[in-house]
C-alpha cells in the first residue's frame, strides 16, 4: 500500500509541473459500459479538435494536454474520476455524456470552480444555477417543444403514444414531452416505460398497437431504439414513429436495418446536417478514426473549439473568467471555423443553434427541413 | 426455448453462454471471411468446445469438489470475464446479426405473423422433440437422466458418469448456440445481453422444475405469457419484478418446480 | 496476542495513509472503508453463517436512501445510522424468514430477486426516492462541532465508523453467538443436535449482516453526495460477494483485503484499461479453484509453510 501511495504522490507531482507548459483539459467520459458508443464519439471528436489546435501551436501558445479517464458509464466511478481530474488542476473538464454521471460530478466542478463542457441533455442539469456547467447540444427543454410542434403541425396528430426508457435520460425527456403535449392539447393515450438494456419489445409493441394513437413518440437509447424498430416492423405498426437523435441516428439505422425506414423526427444535432462545414468535418473524422461519427462527435469537437475561442477572447487562462465569458457568448463559423455552426450559450449554459427535421429514407438519415435558431425568430 | 439441463451445476453465466455464440459467428464472418452458414457451423463447433468441454474441464471440474457455493460464485466471475472479453476483443456496441431466414411478414387469416417467429417456434419445437427422444428413448439419454438424479447410484449401476456429465455439457452448449442464433437477429448481438437472458432462462428452469426438460419448456412458456400480460395490462414499470415473484413463490411452495417430480434435496 | 499487534499496526497505517494524498486518493480510501463495512456485513452472512446473499447492495441502498432522505430534511446523521440499521435489520429478518427455508443456490435466487425488487422500488416510487433523478446535495455530518466536509475529515469519520463496526463484529464472532454461527456453517445437523436453534441463528446472522450493510449505506450517501438507484443494483451485490470471497470468507480480515483488491487495485492497474476486469475475473476463478479460502487463506498457508521450513 505504501509504495502505491508514493506512486500516487509522484504522479500528482509530475502532473503539476507538466501543467506549466501545457493547458490541462482532462476528458472524463464513458469509454465502457452502456454509454461507450456515445462516449467514444465524444472523446474522438474532442481529440480531433485538440490535435488540430496543437498542430497549429495550441491555445495562446500553450499546447493542450488531455488525459482520458473512463467513467464505465457509472455515476459513482465518474465522480471519482472527476475528483481525480480536479486534483490535477485542470483548465476545463470535458464530459461526461451520461446525465446521471454529470449530475453527480457537476457539484464537484462547481466547488472547484472548473468549467465543465458536457454532452448531457437532461433538462434539469442547467436549472440548478451552476455557473460552471455548459452544454454542447440541446437540452430536452429545448428539443421537446420542437418535436411537439412537429407532431401538432407536421403530423396533425390528435393523440400520441409515448414509449420511453426508464433511466434519467428517458424519464427527463418523457416528463418534458408530457408537459409540451398538455400545452398543445394533444392527448397521450399510452405511456409505456421500458427498461434500459431491454431486448424484447414484443409486449410493448402489442400495447402500442392497442392504443392506436395517431403518432408514436419513441425516446429510448440507441440500441433499444433499434430493437424496438425491428419489433415494431415485425408486428407491422403503420403509425408514424417519431423520435429524437436517439431514434434517427446513423448508428440506430445501421443496427435496425430496413426497419428504420420511415422513422421521423427532430434532430438537434446531426452528423448528416446539410451544412458544408459539418460534412467536411465528418470526412475529416472518418479519415482520422475510420468510422462514421454520430452527433456526440460534434459535441466533443465543438466543445473544445468553444473553449479555445473564449480563451483567446479573454486572453488568459482564467477558469472563472472563461465561465463568465462563455455565458451569453455567440460564436460564428466566420470567427471560429471549428464551431461548425453558429452557436449561442445562454446564462444557464444552455445552447441555441439551428436544428433539423429528419426522416430515415433507404437506410440514410435525410434532413427534410432546417429549423432556425430560437433567438432568431 | 432456453433450456437448462441439470447436471448438478448452477451456472450464472448461462445468459452469457447465449450471448457469445452470436459473436463467434460475427467474428468468423468478419475476420475469417466465411459465409453466414459456414460461420454458423464453425461457431457451433467452437461453442461445443469452449462452452461445453472447456467450461467443464477448466471451471467446473476443479471447483466442484469445494462445494456448490464456490462454483456459483465462480460462474459469476465467468460471466464478467465473458462480457468483458467480448467488449474488449469485438465491440462494445450492439451489432446487427443476420437472420438465417426471411424477415418478411405473412398475412394469415388477417393476423400478421412474421416468418421469424414461425421459424423460432419451429426450430424450438424440433429441438425439444429431439431432446425428449434422446433423453427418454435412447440408452445414453436414460443414463444421463439417471446421472443427473443420483450420480452415486448411477456409478454403482455401471453408468460411465464422467462421460454422461460431459454429454450434458455438450448438449447445453449446442442448445445455447442454437438459442443464440435464433434470438440475435431480433435482439441484436451485444455483450450485455446475457444479463437479461440468463435471468429469464433461470427463472424458467426453476419455475418449471430443475430436473425436467418438459418443465423447463412449460416454465419458459408460462413466463413468457405472464411477462407479456403484465407488461400489456398492468404496470410496465414493475414488469421486471413479476417473473421474480413467480420465482420466489415457486421456490418457497414447490421447490421441485411446477412440473417437476418431488425429489429429496439437502436443505 | 500477535493478532492484536497486527490490528494496531493496521490502524496506524490507515490513520497515516491519507496524508500527502490528493482528494481523489482520500476519496478512494473512504470508499474502501465504506465497502469494507458492507463486506464485513456480508461476511457475517456468508462467511460465518454460510448463507449466500445477492442482496447486500439492496441493504446498502436502504441505508443510503434513509441517510439521504433524513439528512436532506435536516435530521442529523446519527438518527440515520440508528434508523437505517434498524430498518435493514427488520427487512433482512423479514426476507430471511421465508427465504432461509431453502438453502444454497435457491437462496441466491431469492436474494437476487429481492435485490431487483428493491432497485425497482427505488426507481419507481418517485414520490419518496425521486426515482431515476436521484437525490443530490446530501450534506456531510457535523459531529460535536467537528465538520467533516473536507475529504480528509470525512475519511477519518469513515475510519471511525469502520473501527466501531469492526470491533462490534469481532466481539460478535467471539461471543457464544458467533461460535454458534460457525458451528452452523460447519455442520448444521450436529449444531442442531447440540441444541442450537439453527433457524433462529441463521436468521440472526442474515439480519445482522443486512444491518451492517445498511450502516455502510448511511456512510455511502454523504461520501458520494449523490445517490440514484442504479448504484445499488445487482452489480454492487456481485462485487461485494467477490470481495468477501477474494479476501477470504469467514476470516475476520477477509473483507478488509477483499475491498482493497476491489476498490484500490483497479486504480493501480489502470494502465491495463479494459483488460483489468478480465484479469480480475480469471483471478477470482483461479482462486476459487485452487485456494477457496481466499487470499488470506493463501497467505496463511504460505506463512505456515515458510515457518515450517525454517523450523
């Protein structure tokens, strides 16, 4: 035990010295467990941005040092790993993606006054008044109204069935969605909770068929979405299946095969966005890592560039000043190409940018409409 | 459909056993460049060797003399090992798995029936009939049953107990491979699938009766029906609890299983 | 005598351990202390009374939720300790009463089912537990004016509780009760003929083990300062079980060592990445095949051999 303690102390010591020439941006992310796909995408997106920035001389002359640690998709482990990252005197912390994990460790970042760039989407994260938490994609309170509008205006649906995964992500989305439905006088005729990691959706699909709603809103994680789509097609559900990125993502389409065709909905962020900068980014990503990224790759990539841009704006490495500067900041691709799309952070750390309505056609996500930034309306 | 043939071993890794053969197929196709049927055949052979022979030789045989409890715990460790290996050496995310048959739907008397389901039911029935015939109708099969029920007596009667136990493991391996090929096209192949599947297989076996093939099938069927009914008409949130309640009830009131013969057990 | 000396050295080491460590290291040590307590509880059930339980995480969960709900509503942690221990004891008793009619692997299934049920209740009964959203902002206790908010202080608090629990367990094991437990494990039939009420003692061991698990949970909540149901699902139960086995079930220091292997070792083996769990699993299987008495049993045997060869 003693030797290891010395080892730990030594490791901590060298890290401190190292931080002098570089800027420390630990990535604490889901590299294994249920969140591995999202986490790996986020990590690789961030790594791509960091490599580019370092190749051009870093931020304010300092290269970025980004040690990675794995939360195992486990909130308890993520807390330990974020504590470890904070011990190494970081400038910002990147990650994690899982909302449950973020909720555990965002308190730590707040106490240590370290800005945290997260990929999480649960609604309540930015509503606790924590000035150090920043999103890289829409929170559920931003995306659900857009879906609700689509169901009302695009589909003209009067009744809807909801199928959601019973974890903090699914529950948060479902609760927000319910509120939006009530506000639009659309009746929720069936409310089905499913398990995380569930493999058999036969009973749920039977129930959905029985509910006979005008539209079915599916809010589960990627793999469950794929299994559900297969089962739904098997049983021949003909009603429109509506979802978010977790239903329409390329990964889901790959897993569900032809069963995914016809699924529609709103995607806050998409690697298939008809934006030239995003397409060019996707090519770069595929060339570097050898696989097609999902929206989590964009989160990691743009998150790093946002930090770079804001740091250059304030002209120094100051965590508090960075957090302050990011609130209310708008970054355009003209000023910082790495942001890919014009993005605004509000006072809570929520973001605003364009988003898309999409549909799965012939095994590809097709963007049918681009929705403007909320602030531009 | 998920069977558990007793050989006086409790295997907490049974679910992982169902998960792994699908990955043997995928790996054979990806790295060996084999066609799907060839890969399935190869995976079946690998399953027999790894999940049958090696499992018995390397895991069960050395530990069994120490008692039941260490073995139970060892299979928990084995489950972790199998999950992590698949994750590390193949992939962490779910993989689409090719179906060996058409995925189209048939319209039968107004009801939509998928070919997939028909095939699954068909294969399961054939497998069960074969197994029943083997266990009840052949000499080897009857010897195996005798071994399972009372190894000491079986030995006295001159049955090669060691070989019989090995057969049991081989049959188990073949069945899990079969189950794996059947469910993976729907469930997708993922390293965590074993957790869910293993529990279902177990509950089915216990509810139906540990020492009865028929019991396990009936148990599986009953479980499937109850599970679907609960999800459809009662609370989906507590759905996962129902099979477990069933399990507890059966263990407490009828430990030999609903369809099992009463059998002396050391309590 | 020798054992007492060893214990004193161990305590001294544990007190000295956190100095020079960063908060992360101290956090790990605190986590180790909490897990050790939970494993001590399981060791009572498994190691001394010979009953396999896959529900220990549920009792940790019951304790943690009790602590979280009480302290976030302004109650002191001391109340939580009392209530959690009592609640876990009662639930353990209620579960054990029917469950202990069956033995071995059947008990494993009953407890496993119970574990799943507790998880579902924690998740679904949102009015009480806040469901999947979890409970955050759990305060760390102030004891007689001593605030344990800082990591180092909280570690000493955990260590103190661990010490109390250890002494309690030590006393229990060496009391007539403890000897009755061991007699049960070794030979229930003989124990019965000696006039030991098998059923009652097994039940007692089970309930006591559960209560200790609840105490560990009461510490877990303010340590992590955020709890949600998945932390207390089956994974933790399996983990605790492996801790007891690896350390050496039925040995007093087994849980200490087992928890150290499970909590601290991954940290030192981080370079091996995903391989770590595989190595751990193989290690456990090999241990069970060749040294079913765990690491301590192995150490004992080596020590005996070396002392024999010296003599």
